[in-house]
């Protein structure tokens, strides 16, 4: 027989899991975006802070950082969509009592 006190936790584990994934990927995504080399044309150029340089070839490290950023961004997006689906179609999962 299922203990009644554990029922809310058993019902909310998908939301807790996706929330933790969302928080971790948000932090990692922000760090990856900050690691990218400035290529000009952004907000820093608008206020005179950027120096335009030639758009040379990307190094292997930059391409790998781009791939990692896109991958983490997709995981972040799927976590948001997963939370949306859970809250929208299974509202009883999000209720703690």
C-alpha cells in the first residue's frame, strides 16, 4: 500500500526534475554565451564599446563551443516545453495539496 504522505512527492517528481534541469541549463547556457568571442555588431557597438575585426575562420574550439551552446539551448527549450505540458495537461501533478 502506498503511503499517503509520499503521494504528493511521487506526483511532483517530473516537475522537480525538469525544474532542476531548467535551472542548471540556464546557468550553463548563460556561461556559454558569455564565453563566445565578440564579433561586433551587437549592443556593445551601439554604445561605442566594440571594435570591428575581420570575420576570419572559426577555430575548432569556437565551433565546439557553438555546438555545445546550441545543444544546451535545445535541452533548455525542451525542459520549458516539458514543464508547460505537465502544468497544462496534468494540473494535478503540480498541486502540492
